């Protein structure tokens, strides 16, 4: 698995609001933990709600700032978000865990 290509394609799906493609990057039982919104989103249904609310709902565009690949199961991504939210632009991070070529767990955080 080429993690850089995976992340590039994941961001592209996010930025085009392609929900089906975006969800295809996650295992069916994946968990997305976002302490900045105070919730864990479980499985494709939960992650779709997160995507609908915080990406599509705020017209959020994501730009990669830095990617640190720890090993084939772990990566840390720093991003810049822009969209229809009060700050206009804000930093963020994602800590990924991968299994079988998909995201099994991701912790998302906003950087204020």
C-alpha cells in the first residue's frame, strides 16, 4: 500500500464531496474519533454522518500540509481546512491506523 497515494486520493474524495468514494477508504467497522467535536463515529454510517455534517455541511476543503508515515499501519497527517465556518481556515491533524489497505481507526483533531 502506498500511503502517500492513498492519502492524496482520500483528500481528493473529501474535496469533491464524493461520499461513496470517501467511505470506500474505511473498513466497514472503522472508527473515527474526533475529540474536537466530542464524539466517536462508528462504521460507515457514523463516518458518513461526520462527513455530511462537518465536510459537506461546511463546504470544507482540505489541503495536505505534512505527512509522516510511521510504518505500513500508521501515519500522521497535518492539514489545513478552509470552508464556511467561523474561522474560515483552521489547521487539523489525522492519526491513521490501517488494516488490509483501508483505514481501521483515525483520530481527527482541530488545531486552534
